[in-house]
C-alpha cells in the first residue's frame, strides 16, 4: 500500500498555480493519481440542468483536485518538508524544520 506524506485533515499551503499562497484543509487524497482536494482552493463552476432534486438548476461552485506536488504541509504556521522515520512497522511522519526532525503523528 502506498503512503502519502499529505493526509486528510492536514493544513496545507498551495505553492504553485493560480491559487498560490492560499491555505486550506485537505478534504481528500487520491494517492494513486497524486491529487488532493483542498478546501477553498481551485474553485470551478459546474453548470447543472434543472432536475427533480434541483428544480432551478444553475451554476454550482465547487473545489477541484490539484496535484499533490503543488501543496506543502503547514507545521506551526510554516511550510515544511515531510518525511518518514522509523522501521517498516512503526513509521512516523516527521517534519524537517531547521535541520531537525520533529514527529507530526
């Protein structure tokens, strides 16, 4: 099973693209395709026809996935690189801050 350095409910900052500089919470992670869905980032508009559930139809605004390489983990208000430390059984995510490693979870 592949593991991701970014997980659901992490706080991240966008480092590339049209939403560069924005911060948000990760709503979901697609490890297979390398995409993340971040709250309030990469908003797109979807036009929907009137249906029984939505009689008016209209334009719906929602978040679209962005590449995982375009976000960085926020640790104590700063963007940091995330790595893994420990044996295969008990790997821990660590933040690399000023040459030191601090355990995230």
